[in-house]
C-alpha cells in the first residue's frame, strides 16, 4: 500500500498490508484509519495512518513514511457449515 498526498504527490505511508493481492481498501471519514481486504476476502487488516512530517519547514512536504502507520487489527473470516 502506498498512500500519497493528493496535491504534492509526496509519499505519506508505504507498507505491505497482505501477502496476497488486495481486493479492496477504504479510509474512514477522518482519513486516519485504513481497512484493507485480501483478494480472497478472508483477511482484513485495519491500520492507523499517522503522517510524520520530518522537517521544521512548514512549506516542505517531506514525510517519514517508514514510521507513519500502525497495524491495529487483523481480522480473519473462516468458513463455517452454518
């Protein structure tokens, strides 16, 4: 997953969300929570995106994307006979 600033195109966060391809992703209204789903739909991950601005210059668009996300939850949906 690569999250970029829409205007400046600066990379805000970059990380591997799943070992398989991603079939869906969605931000919450605040733009800080990201939910991703694997292609088979059994694995769902929730991340908090926390852009870390690494310069004192407010006009700069430099982010530390290596530390800009936290993996909050991993949900696994299994198969049942119900």
